């Protein structure tokens, strides 16, 4: 697939409704063991056995120490969970051995991690992040290894038969944001990448705006690799303030470049009436809010849609207890990071699967069969009960594995991401299901 004058945009979000060609040749070597594959990978020290039998091996991977997106908290959270489980008797009396791998933010690294998972007998890949679904899913599928709880960063996670996602990726976040802004905003300006993937974003945001009987957002294109967005910021402000009766909203959806846009936006907003900003988790998180000035920064008052409750919610207390007991002082693990939270939820799914298997053989096949056998997993209210039918309700949208379209609305208040109060304007509260809204999205 190609488009003249367009570059493919590699976002920190899923690229829905596109189907990259998979590197099928990888499948032929899925079970090949190679010492070179161990580069960048590790194992929990001491997790080498259990009274009930051999340890159960799983893998968690994420990019680390790269010039692009890094998620070191995800493998660190996996290690902490493994240590905690083993310190409390394991699962069914067996130790959990957590392999970790660095995909280095490239397709070769992602494929190496997947092949190593197969070579070392991992029963699942759990709570991981990689932007290269077309590289890692082929070898996983060839080896029959399920992929539980990816970050939702590629469309393959919502189409692959061996993928078991725990959140709704960018489709749910954008639809939810549109629904929240429909009653709270006058004109809405969307600033998004001028790219193939960026072309899908207006329809997703507009599905939520339409559900709230709001006009479509003004679609403003921006270069994906710009070092400043002065022109786009000025245009967005003019669009958002064209109706003097209602406060307008500006929605930057530029992934890693969102903060670059906000730098330009902060300089450009002098002389314009006040506008509200809004975006989605992944473009903004608590660490970015802190780094840009907290309550005095450009994100104060911004709406942000998320898949999960805010980190202050008591439903995260069990995760925080594990972090405190097994990873105290490990600053890679931020309980407010969506990657850490996704890894925690994915390991809750794994634990439920292994408990279903019981004293029987724990293998990639039995894990997969348990997931496919109408297993319903409670995550303590962090998500709805999770289960993965052969095709979910959004199969008609090209996302058959998207089974959890819940979103929460948060707001930056006094420099902290907190739950937004339900109002007549936003119409959203914790755990609002966006499935019906997404079903109506006009993606043609």
C-alpha cells in the first residue's frame, strides 16, 4: 500500500483499519534457538523451580534505552509481579519464571523477542509493548503462543486470533474523547499527523462528537516530524474561537509530538480567548504533565481519556502493594503509567488462566484453550470482566478482538490527572462503554 507524497506514521497508538503485510517468513524459524536472541533479555533471579513441578515460563517485552518510545516500567512490573507471586507460593504450587526482552523499537528486535519466547518454551507473552505487530505476531502464531494484554499499539492486536487485548486502544480513547467534548465545547479543532494512520483519526473523534449531536471537528494536518507547530497552533486557535458564544477546544493527537505542539500552542495562545485542550492517554501522561510545569503548565484543565481509573483510585491498591513489597525504590515503575497498569491487568488475566488450568499441564496450548473456552476474568473493577469470543461486537469495524471499549474521563486539576466529575456536558463517567459509538463510525 502506498500513497504518493505520504509517509507512513509510526504512532504510539494503534494504527487501526490498516493491514501491513506480515513477515510470514518469520514463522518458519519460530522454534529456532539462537544464542544471539538473548541480547537485551533477562530472567527473574532465583525463579528457577517450584514444589509443584517445573516453573511456568512467560515473557514480557518493551522498548528500553532507545531514542523513541520507551516503556521500561512494563518489564519491571512483570518482574515485580513474578517475585511477589513466587514469594506467596507460586500459582498452583509452581513458580512463575518471567523472561524479559528489549525489542529496541525496531522490527528485527521484536521478531527476536518473539522467537526467543518460542525457543525457551514461554506459555504466553504477557503485558507487553511493541509497535511491530507484523513482526512479532507471525512467529508467536506459528508457535501457538498467546499474546495477552498488549498495549493496544498496533491494529494486529485487535485482529490476530492469538491476541487477547485488555483495552480498546486508540479507537476507544478517541471516540470517548469526542463524546466528552460534544457537550463541553464549542468548535473543536483536531490537529493530527498528515499520514496514512492519521487519516483514520477524524472519523474516530467524530463518532463521539456525532453521538453527542455536535458538529464534526475541523481536521488540521501537521507534519509528523516537525520541530515546531507555530502555524498549526495559530490555525487551531482561530478555528476553536470562531464561535464567541461557547468556549472552543483544541485536540492535539500527535503521539510523541504532542508536547512539541503544546510548546507552540502555549506561545500562540496570547491574544486569543480562552480555549480548552483535550487529548488521549499516550499523548499525555502524568510524567509529561509534571515535566511541563504541573499546575502552571499548558495541560492544566485539559480533558484526557483513559482506559482505566486514575492512579489515585483504590482499585489500584493491590498493584501498589506488590510494587512496594517487591520493587520499592525502582523508579522505572510508575503506578500512574498506562503501560505499568496494562501489565498488571495482563498478569491478572494470566493468573486466572493458570488457576483455571489447575494442576494440569501449563503450556501455550492449554493457556490458549483456557482463554478461548469462555473464560471470564475479573480485574477488580479496573476493567469490565474480560473474555474473548471468536469475534467481538466490533468485528464489522475490522477489530474482532477489541472486546473492551470502556473509557474513563480524567482532567488535569492542580497539576494532577484525576477523575473528571460526571456532568451533563461531558456525559461520561468511569467505565463508559464506547462500543455502540464506534459501531457508527464512518470509516469510508
